[in-house]
C-alpha cells in the first residue's frame, strides 16, 4: 500500500478550507495506526474532538481490534476525547508526538 492509497480523513471549515486531518495505516488484519494533525492557529471549538470521532468511527478503524493514535504532544482536547471514547487508552510521549494505544470499542449491536 502506498502513501497515496492510505485512507485519509479531513475536517474542513464552512468555506472548504482544511482545519484538521488524519492518515490511517492498516498495519495488519487486527490493527491500525492513525496520525492526527491540525492546522496552526485558532480553530473552531470542537474541531479536534470531531477529528478524533471521525477517525474512531472510520470503517477502516472500526474493523480493527486496536489502533495506535499519534497526535501532537500537549493537545489535551484530542487526548481527552480519545480517553472518553476508548477504555484502557495508554498514552506516552515520543518527541513532539503523543502515542496512544487503544482497543477499538465495538459498536453497539455488533455481532460477536
């Protein structure tokens, strides 16, 4: 899979300008990695949380058992949203990045 083939998520403003985005890498049949980023400057309230929700709700992530999320170190809004959505999230610093390992929550009503 090339970088161009990787699933991507974009959060745009009402004028179509990009505010935040994520790239998803499918590691194996049970795991994935997601790299989240936001543009510099002021963002509308909730943009970071919307990005986390979009990533965790993406079919490529929902079909996996675990995901490693990479986000900017110190972005507490995204970190808190990951902790709200995922039980047992383990975060650690890696340079200017925060890496969070989580088990993907299963959708309500999903077949076992």
